[in-house]
């Protein structure tokens, strides 16, 4: 028993000392290879700011919102046409992991006021000041978006090829991107299942006795359940097309928010 405990303690000490060793290693590697451009604190050095065609980027916001894989790729392969060139430093695969661990220790506080300001400057022309995208630019409504924080950030960083949603990496710093992503998620509509239940009673119950009594039409009925449909698809099935002819004006007149409340209620009841 004693032997086992001593052995286990030995393992713990070994484990945590290797963790500390690799963090120190990561710090040393970072200071040697990256700090000249990205700054010792990740906030970009004087020299990094002057680089052409693009300055070095602030690395303090990455931990929460960018996947390790993405950083691994950038550090291993660099970024074409910029000063981010792997040949300038000499890291093996393990060194890259240690540097990423160290970069992930750079922390910052979310600044919602900055997120709002930058959103209004850079996004509102297409997505609207309220994020609802009623601007005629074909942008997506961010209030009902299902994207998680990382995917929202990825969309901002790289854009959507072939659409007006272009990369914002050169308009926004990483801290800006992080703040905007949090702000955009703040704008999201928080559906209310109680309101949904009341709306279901007043607009749907005359034909569908309960959410689980709703039958899907056509071939879909064989392959799909209500729970398989995304919010977007459900909204489409409820407020548009054939269903409106069947269900009548009251349903056609539901607002987006009312429909989201109903959908939240349907989801709660058909889980
Ligand atoms: C000679 C200057 C220089 C050195 C040294 C350098 N970088 Fe960079 N790095 C840059 C520049 C410039 C960019 C921005 C390129 C761009 O705008 O696309 C960049 C971009 C990056 C990015 C992408 C940031 C983003 O928001 O997409 C990461 C991550 C990164 N560097 C990490 C590192 C790490 C880790 C090291 C050290 C191993 C390092 N860099 C060394 C200049 C440098
Ligand atoms: C020039 C117009 C334009 C600007 C400016 C713009 N967007 Fe977009 N955005 C679009 C379009 C168009 C789409 C839809 C792309 C598609 O069809 O996939 C989109 C899609 C998105 C999506 C994906 C939503 C989803 O649910 O799939 C996010 C997130 C997003 N934009 C965030 C932003 C943020 C944040 C900003 C500001 C930093 C911004 N956009 C600026 C036009 C724009
Ligand atoms: C006047 C009758 C009527 C009302 C009111 C009505 N529906 Fe329907 N609904 C139908 C009929 C008919 C169908 C076709 C399937 C069936 O026979 O059950 C249908 C189908 C559906 C479907 C499946 C759509 C598809 O594409 O398969 C959904 C989801 C649905 N209703 C939701 C609702 C919701 C939510 C409300 C209230 C906002 C509502 N319905 C109100 C008559 C109605």
C-alpha cells in the first residue's frame, strides 16, 4: 500500500515537473523565436508593428477562440506573403506544441464596449446594428445563428469564400475579433419556452393537439423526426410554403421572435 502511494506520488511529481519543464521550454522558445515580432507579452513589438505588408498580430486573444490545429498549421507553414516565415525560426513538432502552450497562457479580459464599437464600425452595414441583417446585403441574421464562439471567430477571420462575408483579419486585431464575437453572441435572441407554449395554444393547438402530435409531410416523415430539423428548417416549414396554405393567416403573421419561442417550446416537448 505504502509502496503504491509512494509510486503514485512519484508519478504526480514527474508529471507536473514535465508540464512545468515544457512550459518553461515553451517560454524560452517563444522568447527566442517569436517575441522579436509578436512582443514578449504577445501584444506585438515595435518592430512587429512596422512589418510590411502586414504587421505581426496580437496573440493574446487566441486561447479561447482559436483551435490549436489552426495555430499548429500557421506556425509550421507560415502565412504566404507576410513576414510569418517558418524558416526564420527552427522549431520541431514538440517545440511547436510547447510554444502553443505558452501562447495559450496569454490572457486578456473581454471588452464588450469595444466589441460593440467595432461591430458597429465593421459589421453593421451588412448585418444591421441589431445583428438582424435587414440591410438588403444578403448577410445572415446573427441573432438566430447557431454557430459557437470558435466558428463565429473562424468566420470573421477567414470569411466565407464566394460571398460578401470577407475575411476581417486585416481590419480587426485578434482582441477586436474576440470582443466582437462575444458581443455578437450577446445580441442573440433568448427564446422563451413559456411564451412559446402560450403561442402554441393560441395558434397551433386547433390542428396539432400537442407538439409530439405534429406529423411531418411527404417522404421526410419516413426518414426524419421533428428533432432532426434545424431551427432554420423548422421556421421554413412553419411560416412558409405549403404549411401557410394549410394553417392560415395567423401562422403566416407570426414574427421571427414568436416563431423562435414556439420552436424552443417544440424542442422542449419533443426531446
Ligand atoms: C519576423 C517576424 C515574425 C516572427 C519571428 C514570428 N512571427 Fe508570427 N506573424 C508575423 C506576422 C507579420 C504575422 C501576420 C501575418 C498576417 O497578417 O497574416 C504573424 C502571424 C502569426 C500568427 C497568426 C495570427 C493570426 O491572427 O492569424 C501566429 C499564431 C503567429 N504569427 C505565431 C508566431 C509564433 C508562435 C512565432 C514564433 C515561433 C512567430 N509567430 C514568429 C511575424 C512574425
Ligand atoms: C459586406 C457585407 C458584410 C460585412 C461587412 C460583414 N458580413 Fe458577415 N456575412 C455577410 C454575408 C453575405 C454572410 C452570409 C455568408 C454565407 O452565405 O455563408 C455573412 C455571414 C456571417 C456569419 C455566419 C453566420 C452563420 O450563422 O452562418 C457571421 C458569424 C458573420 N457574418 C459575422 C460578421 C461579423 C462579426 C462582421 C464584422 C466583423 C461581419 N460579419 C461583417 C456579409 C457581411
Ligand atoms: C389550420 C390547421 C393548422 C394549424 C393552425 C397549424 N398547422 Fe401545422 N400542419 C397542418 C397540417 C394539415 C400539416 C400537414 C401534416 C399533417 O397532416 O399533420 C401540418 C404540418 C406541420 C408541420 C410539419 C411540416 C412539414 O414540412 O412536414 C409542422 C412543423 C407544423 N405543422 C407546425 C405547426 C405549428 C408550430 C403551428 C402553430 C404556429 C401550426 N403547425 C399550426 C395544419 C395546421
